[in-house]
C-alpha cells in the first residue's frame, strides 16, 4: 500500500474512533442525569389551595444535586419560598417560607401517590414527587371549619392534635399516575401589525403529557426571555390557551411528518413533539388578507372559521421565500462550479507530471 493510501486510511480511522468516543460519552452523560418532576400545591392558613405548579428539571440521582437543581427551577417560576436541602443523615428536607411550614410529601409509584418515608431515597429514586406546602397538615379545628366540598381533599392521619396541627393531611388534587415525559419543541413567531415582519425563536422543554404540566413547563421555558416571556399558556376547561401580551389571536399548529397541521384539540399539544404558535396576528380577516400583495398572501391559508378569523399564518412562511430559494440555487451552482474547477486542476496536474 502506498503512503497516500496509508495516510487516508489513518485519517478515516481517527475520525471513526472520535465519532465512537463522542457517542459513548454522550450515552454515559445521558445515563448520569434524569428528568425529574415535582408537583407543588401551596396551601394557606385557612387550608385553601392558593397555587399549584408542575416543575421539571434535570439532575443526577444525587440528593445534593437534586435539591440544587430543584431550587433553581422553583426560583425561575416564582416559587422561591420553597427550598429543598439535605440533612446530616443524607435525607432531603422541605422548607416553605421562613417558618418552614407543615409540608406533606409524596412520591408517585407511577400509578398513585404514596407518602414519602425514606427521604434519602424516595426523591431521587422516583421521577415524580408531590408536595403540599405551607399547610400540608392542619389541625382538627381548621378541618372542621372547611366546607364539605373541600373536606374531601383532606385525610385523617390518626395523629390528632397532641403534637401540633397534624390531625389531617392534604390529598393532592393532581393525579399521582405518571404519564409519559416527552421533549417538546415549540416555534414561536410574532406576526407584527404590518402582517409581514415576523420575530421567531425556538424553545425546547420537557413535560409530562398532562395539560396543566405542559402549560407550566412551557411558561418556565419562555420565562426570562425579553420578548417571548410575554407568551403564556393557560388551561381553560379542556383547552390549552396561548396568549401573547394579553392577545389571544394565536394560530396553533403541530407537525405531522413534514406537514404543519392546525391544532383542533388540546391532546394535539401533548402528542405533537414539535409545535408552532403564530402570535399576535395569527389570524386575520378576509379584508386584511385581500389588502396584501400576492407574495405576502402566500404566507396565509384559509382557516375555515370566518368572523374575522378567515386566514391563518403558515408557520415559517416568508413573503421573500421565492427569492431566497433562487439565491440558494445560485449558491449550489457556484459550489458545483468550484468543485469542477478543482477536479480539473488536479487532472491537468497529473497529466503534466
């Protein structure tokens, strides 16, 4: 084998080895971290549910790292009063507010909630944790003052009031069953009032396939962004509602293969791993559509809705897309010419040698 072939074979081997090393390291890295979920209910002194949130974060299965990652996630969504830490025996403690609170803690056995008893293992060994914080335990007098409709969310502990307000513990109002946790990609596109200019950005996040969990995970993903943090997801009945700066004129899509399809029900938010939301002016009237140029009209499609929502913005559409494609073809042609010139140069050089 001549020297050129030996050098070429060596280079190929090096690249193959490097690719294998990267893949192995990637697998090891992925195996070292898990996606964890904590569902939090904040209960006030009157035993009323104030807020509830799903929080998702990545961590190694190590109690200290778990608590650190959870605290960062809590702070990001405005739950900074809730903190986790590790005691001197290696178990996890839960504190809410300056007093610490009376906090009831659960883990999901993947089908239902179970009380946490082994704090050194239960948090990191289970994907889904549930916390009722602030007043997750209440005394008999507080329980008796509740309306009958709210008493169903409390369970008698058998401890009574001898050691504090531990006569009743909060039953979480979210299901304890663990649904599939998926990674979602959402393309956000703000269609400005001129109906031409579009600000776009892509966000990724992980969520359990539950509407409330999805909305909380989405809101956490966009928080802190100077423009897109104005986008919010809320759950109204059986529907996930997407607003931008208080404006609900959002056209929503999920990707089916290579095709964008308008979302017809909320389950498609959860099953479609890639989504696109056309914000602010996602829908326009026929009158506004007819005022657009022929190139701009290509960015819209009929919605079938009428009543001022006659046309909806197509994800990723651009009025200049035709010219963009032309430049792409020109670029490809130039690249082909360069390659042919290089090949011709080496062929001529070989003949002259």
